[in-house]
C-alpha cells in the first residue's frame, strides 16, 4: 500500500542518517554547515552489516532451539597461492564473524602445486553431509595461468582459467559465494550482493538511475550490472577492453549493447560510481565525478584517492570499503543454503 511504501521510505531515510558521517576537509574548526556543502561525506556501512548479521543470528538461534546440528562453513586455502597472505587474513575475519554468530568454521589448507589435490578436497567437501557451505579463497592460480584443461559443461568451451573450473566444481547446493555457473541455488555473488544491499538500504536506486561499474568479471561486475539494470537502472559496464551498456526491458529482462563513449563521459553522467579494478595502478579520475554522486570502492586496492575525493568532490557520498557487508552477505548465503537443504530433507 501507499502507506507501507511511505513507512519503508521513512525507515530507509533513518537508516541513511545513521550511516552518514560528515568529514571536515578544510580545517578542524570549520563550521559544520559549510563542511556539509563543500566536502564529500563518508558512509559507514557497519550498521547495515550488523542488521544483516542479526538475521543470521536469529536463524541460528531458531536452529539451536530445535536441537539441530551446527551449521558448518568450510574454508579452503591454497598455501602456495598467489595471494595466500590475503587469504589467511580474510579467513581470520570469517572465523571471527562465524564465532560471533554461532557458526562452525573450519579450514583446509592445501599445497596446490597440482590441481588434483585441490579438486579432491572440493569433491570430498561436496559429498560431506556435515558441511553446509564451501568457501574457496581465490585466486588459487597465478593470473598468467593458461586456460584450464577442462570444458565448461554449460557452454562447451574451455574455461578461461583454472580458477573458473574450480568455481564450477563446487556444487551449487554448497556454493556459498554463488559462483557456480549452474546457479541452481539462485544465490548472488557476495560482493555484488553487498553493493546492491547498500544501494537499496540507502534508497540510492530509482528508475533510470545511471550507474558506472568499472569491473565486468563474472564474479562481481557482470552480475551486479544485471541486477541493477533489472531494477530499472542504466548501467555502464567498463573493463580494460570495452564499455557495455546494460539496459532494462519492460518485462524485467536486461539487454546489453556496445558503447563507444569514454570512461570520463560515463562518470560525468552517473549518479552511482562503483570501482572494482584489481590493480594498484588504477586511480579513478575524481575530476569527472559529478556533485552529489555515490562513489564506492570495492577493490582490495585504493582505486580512489581519499584526499582528492574529500577535498574536490562536493556533496559526494563516499563508501571506501564494503568488507563488513560482504562478510554479512556471505553468512546470509550460508544460512540460505542450509535452509534450502533442510527443506529438501523434509520433502524426502
């Protein structure tokens, strides 16, 4: 109803108010009104992450009340992977979150000099009834690794990388990151889902919102562009080779078309800008960011110069990191997998 929609809009405005943190970019003694009109604003997404994780805790409590088995997440780390230090750090964060929320977390560390051992670990986890979700810490192989030795069952072509093959090796019923191409569980990749949740929570999306996403990977940029376009947004999807437009159809489907515009022109037209370039060398050209835009960094690197955006981008709402929301999205995916499996058991 109209009243319910108004109440939801008011709640989202209250949510946004709790996220906003004004940052004074002139002097420590500047007037707050002047600061709000002349500087960017940093958004703290921690409240949204905690709200999402509360839903996880509520589910766990219901499971405990019914004397059900623990929910178990298995993490798999390649000890000779190209980013093993980052994987171990991320694993610690996941461990802490699981401990706080009542989820059992265990880790398998694999020397992956050959793919067979990694494949065996994943296949064993697929078949283990006590494991509810599988989280593989990518990348397993270096970026210059040649294409995998296997063909994708759904496309009939060779995988672009060994990592792509492993993503499809995890069965959809336990694919907590939603990366398997078969998509039988309808889960959305965690980073894409976290971006979408943030934009929805703060009412940043309306029909015909123009969005630029600098990343078109199968695990982040492409699914996020599709989601946003299906909700009515016009999305510029940018990678190093081309620019595509993702556009909504009237029936809710999405169409894509090539665009000959430039990165700078895309940015100037956008109300929402999301950068996920996996390189320390890339820096978003802040002089092209329009006033009052939403700017989000989802890369492990600083794609956006903090000083430049805070000093030169009037009214911009800046989200420098989304890791807490991504962790919460992953745990929500895990309990969704557990719920799906429980429903299937009851039908038998």
